[in-house]
C-alpha cells in the first residue's frame, strides 16, 4: 500500500497536511529526520504510517504516560497492534507486552527513555528487527529546551547501539539552538521538516493583572464562551483549586486537573472534559497528548515560564482550525513565583541561567507594544507581518519614547564588553548604568566608564524592562553558554545612531502592584537569590517557633537586608522592622546566612 492508502485505511484521512508526506518519505528511504510541527499539526502520523509500511517494530520514545496510553488506545481502536511499557503497569501487564514483543506481534511500542535505556531492554531490542526510533518531545534532550530532562541525554547512545536504524526527532517547540542540539545528539545528516509555527486562527490577548482579574475571566467565559470547552492554566495545585472554586461559585462548569488528585479523579475529569463542553482548570500536568479539537479558549491566570511553554499550551486551542482565543493575565507576582521555583530547583547553575532568561523573554512578550504574533514567530526564527488578530494590533497600547534610555543601555553594554572578551550579564551592566558601588565594579574599573551612573534616575526594574524589549527585538544578544552575558548586535546600529526610535508601552508591568513587589523586583540577580534564601530561613524559623512568617520579618525588611547585606549583627541596626530584641533573636543566624551567600558569590562567573 502507498502512504496515502495507509492514511485512508487506518486513520480515515484523504490527504496529508503540511510536510507530513515528505517526512514519511524521508524515513521510508532510511534517512534520519527532524520534524517540527506546531501542536495539532499531526506529528504522530509521521512515524505511525512508516511503522505500518515497514517490516519490523517502531519504537516511540515519550516522557508522558498519558500521551502513550492515549495513542496506544487510538491505534488499537484502529486495528493496529501497539503497546506501551510504563511505570503505571502491573507486573503482569508488563510481562504480557514483553511476550508480544518477543513474538513479533507489535508494530509500535511506546516506552519512556529511562525504561528504553536499561541494559535488559536494549538487549531485548537488539534481537528484534527495529525499523524506526521516533523520539517524541525531542526538545527534552536539550538544555536550551523549555522542558529539559536529563534522562533524555542517554538517547544519544541509539546512534551507537543501532547505527543502521533511522531516527526521527519530533517536537512542537524548539528555537534554533535547541534544534541544533537535538540534531547533534540524536541524528545524522537528517532531513529537516519545519512547518510554520503560525496558528492564524488563534487570537492572542495579554493583560496585566488587576485586583478583579478573576472576575474578568468569569465575564470572558460567560460573555463569549459559556457553552464552549476551554482550559484555564494555573501555576500551582493550590491556585487551580481556588480558581476552580471561584468559577464554580459563579455558575461555570469547572473541573480540576493536577498531579495532587488520584488517578481515578484525573481520569474521570479528563473523560468529562471530552464528553461535554466545560472548563478544565489545571496545572501544566494537563494537556500533553490531549487531542480535543474543539477547545475554544486557553486562559493563563499565571504567566508560563517560557515562550515555548506558552506556545505549546495555547496551541491546544482551535485544533479544528476554527477561531480560538488565547488570553494571558500576568503580573510581577508571577515573575517572582517562577523565579523562586527556578532558584529552588535542583538543576545545575547553567540550566537555571537558561531558564531565567527564557522567563525574561516570556515577560518581554507580555510587555510588548507591537504585534504579539510577529514577536512570537520571530522567537522561533520565523518572520511575519502584523496579524491584525491580537490585542496590540486591534487596540494599539499607549507608548512612550524610550530611545535615549535604550541608547544609554546599549552604550553601557558595549563599553562594558570592551573590557572583557566575553562580556557581562544584565545585573552588572545595569549596576554600572545606575552608578552602584560594589566590589565587582571597582575590580573591573567600570566606575571609570563614561556610562557609569548615567541611568541612576531609573530603577533596576525599569532598566530590566528596557533590556527585555531590546533582546526581544534583537538589538541585544544573550549568550546562554557564558552566564547570559550581553552583546550589542548589528541590528542596534541605526538605533544607536538616532536613525530609529524605540518605544515602550506606558501601561507597563508594576503600575497596579504594591510598593513591596516593586522594591523586590528592584533587586539584582544575586540579591534576588539572597532574598529567597532569607525567605526560606524565615519560613523555617517561623515553623520552629510556631508563629506566622511575617511575625519574624516582613518581606519589606528582608528586601532591605538583601540590599544592605550586613556581615555582623550590629549592621542590622537602622533597618526598618528590626529592633534590639530581634537582633538578639535573629542577628547571628541572619549574618551567618549572608556570609555563606558572600562565599557563593566568590565562585560565580562575571
């Protein structure tokens, strides 16, 4: 049978979409392939059809049990022998799959990477005719990807263990750097199939959080989508519970999905979501592999940690090609929360730096005054024209001319980089610009630069906002491999010469936020780390003393401590909220933490 006949017979489609047929032909001819298709683009057919046309077994590597189970059920329902090996199975179920495998009864086997790379599994597969390895969610292999998973690194051994078996790497979200690492680790001279990332049927809207933004969510659903299916994404389980309760109290049929529920509860809610129109309030645990075509809206009540995550999650709307909405509510609290999650993770320092930069890029998209779609596609290396179908195109925001400030920041980046072949990171450059006095600035003689202090009229938060826009518009490059150091690009020359104007939106981040949050955001990167360490210390002290955290020190006091960085208890005097009794209670402990933080700083790169 031809690929078109297989498509029609097993899947019921009359024709291929996009680059599906070309990708299928590549692996049928024995070539490796890199396949980038947006969510809903039909990636799975690119390996499922070759699996049915070639003799032997196709092994599909996936990190998601739910996705594996869904695809296996669909394939079996279509008369295709498929199975999965995963940690949710009983011993007897796994044994049955191994028996089918040994007897050559399977056409597709779905398996997690850590299971695949065990010596026992590799030994079994070496005795079987394998026609294709398909690595789904391939961005997980890259430290530059938004969902890096260390176990995926082992998959590079497939090139050595099975050199004659073609490999296909598939993902919906990967920037250029991520793509190159996927290729280097998994593939050999691959054919590349990169579809447009554009989803023109989705309208993007982004709003800064105000006090009543949940009521805006309610009004949006009631007014435009009361009888539609949609997903509301939240950053935490607790948040998902509270938002679902609020929607339910307002008469909206809202279900909940997060990892804290039992598997029976999750399965029941997921089934209900497929059966009738309703709203699923969920963490990111929900959605991967969920092929529901008529999701009419995606709402984020908390900002995602990267543009890749945002693109993947919003891509679950409108998979039927009909009009759909993607609405984001963002605020400083989101940024603080995501930074905290990143800094408290067990990942290495390089991965934390990459993830923090991706978070900044996401905030840059939210703060932007220009077309959302242009910036979104540009992030993935695709050029486009203003779409007319996003909030900024439909209702252009008020902007202010920030050309002079942008020139100041560009000039400071350039002058700092001239003193070091690698350059310097954002905090150092902005500290120079603001005329901050610290050991590192003196050590590098950056207090003698002509840009030293020329930006002291503005806060760290303001300069970070300018920098985010310079990065998102490609005036400034961030070198992920060397601690996010900054360099000025060729694109910036007309702006530096005054041949271009640089505008930012007036209703920027922070205008509806409390002073406490604004002050926190004005800490530099290293001070942010110290601030979070102080909060952890406060939490532990409060637990031991069985009192509320704010009765130890308020956030305002911790911010002042992070700015002053006292090395001995007497230096705590004069900080708001700290009297002699509190110095006696907490002074030694606080200064011990700060001195340890100083030691960490000595081992940090520039």
